[in-house]
C-alpha cells in the first residue's frame, strides 16, 4: 500500500448518520465493503467531481465498493440548499445514485462524529486535521479503517485514488 494508507484511526463502523431522506443509517451498514467518503457541495468550482464520483461508484459497485457523499455548507456557503434541493440537483444534473447523507459539519465544534474520526487520518504529505475544502476524499477498507486521504483537488479519476480503492476492494 502507498504511504498515505498507513494511518489507520480505528473503525468507524459504530458511527451513525442520517441519510438525505431523513432515515437513520450507520457506517456498520457498509462493513465488509470498501468505501469512499466525500464531503460534497452543489455550488463549488469542484462540483463537477460529482460526475467522476458516480463513475467510480458504477465502476466498482460489483466489487464491494460504495461512495458516500456528505453535503456540507461550511465552505463559503456552497451547499445552501435543503436536503430535497440537494437530491434534486445531484440526481438531475449529475445522475447521482450513490448514497448521500443529510448535511453535516465536517469541521469545528459541531463536526459530525464520522468526520471527527476521519480527520485524524493524514494525507500523502503527512497532514491530518480539518477538511480543507469541499470534495475531500477518505478511502475506508472493509474493516472501517481509513487507509487513504486525498485533498479536494485530487480528481475522482486520478490514478492514486483508483489505486487506493483497488487495494481495499473485497471482491
């Protein structure tokens, strides 16, 4: 595995969240699968990454892989809509079928517990801490361990992200 894959923070499987449809869910629902967790936004210069994220979800779906999107409005108000507006935008403009959560804070005092764990992981430069911007990516192995962290400008189609995903695919 690559150097960024050596920063396990412990399993996130005991962490719950709310789906964009208002349903309760748990990271345990994804136990045994590789997962890419991404904080997303609808009005960001990086929003076109939705297309690449859906392509990843489609490409690896049959190999035990999920993309999970967590909308956040913490970066210059670039996710201002409510959950229904986010669903309409992502499905209408980008054909998103991968699971989305209800809006969360990824930094600060009200940081979602999932992001409290994820942000302990380091990126390729050895930097941990706050999410820098929309579309920061975390690769989790089937045991719920963070194995790689990619900053926002790393595109979903990048070779390093594909390698990190392929390294942990269960099928």
